[in-house]
C-alpha cells in the first residue's frame, strides 16, 4: 500500500469516527432540547422568566472547569453559549 493510500485509509477511518461522534452529539442535543422544553413549560406555568443569566454564568464556568481539552476555554464558552441561545428559542 502506498503512502497516499495509507493516508486516505486513515482519513477514512477518522472521518467515520467523526460521523459517529456527530450522530451522538445530535442525539444529545435533542435530549437537551427535550429537557429545555420541559423547563420552558414549567416556567410558563409558574410565570417565570425564560432567561436566567446567573444560571448561564454558573453553567459556563462549570463547563470550563470540567474541560480537559484540547478545546480552549474560549471555545467551550462560545460553543455552549450558542447552544444555550439557540435552545432558549424553544422556551418562547
């Protein structure tokens, strides 16, 4: 097997692994969305605000603390802030 064939083979394996992780991420995001919907229903039923800025700050800080890399803290915050902002739309 030539070097370029080995590289293509390794890339194919890595891309398959990425596809599996993506599918798992999608499953988990939908699971999180279901929970967000339940939170939204509970908030509406009790006339509570959708946005809870302190909760978001605590969540982001906890995630940064739990992060073991290779994602830098800034990327963790950016990714999860986008998830939070996107899923907040489900509560409205």
